[in-house]
C-alpha cells in the first residue's frame, strides 16, 4: 500500500460488517508503528461547530488498518494526535 495521506477516504467494515467511509485526519509514527486518526467522512464534510468523533487505527505491515489493542497504546496515540493538532493551530 502506498503512503497514507491526510484527506484520503477509505471504506472500512465495523464489527457488524457494515461498511463505513472514513477520512484520514492525521498520520503519525510512534515508536516505529504507524497510526491514523480518522473520522466518518459524512461528519467531516458537514460544516458544523459540533465535535466529530475521531478514532485511531494502527497500520500493519501490509498497510491494513487494525484496532488498537490496549488502553496504554490508545493513550499514547491520542496524546500524540492532540500534540500534532496543537502544533497545527500555532
């Protein structure tokens, strides 16, 4: 898989095998692993002041998205994304 870019839209399947389009909001590498921050594409497209749900996925060696397994890993990725967003605001 080629390098993942911010703004790309992917279709993923949820736990019920329902397909959802998600848009990449951020890409980060932490301790040698690549992660993406994504949100549902429909929510991103809507211009609103409401918060959107952002979630994080790990990118495996094949370029496929996998769930983050532990709370510790999630906290690391969430903090890195927050830091990245604060830098963009400056």
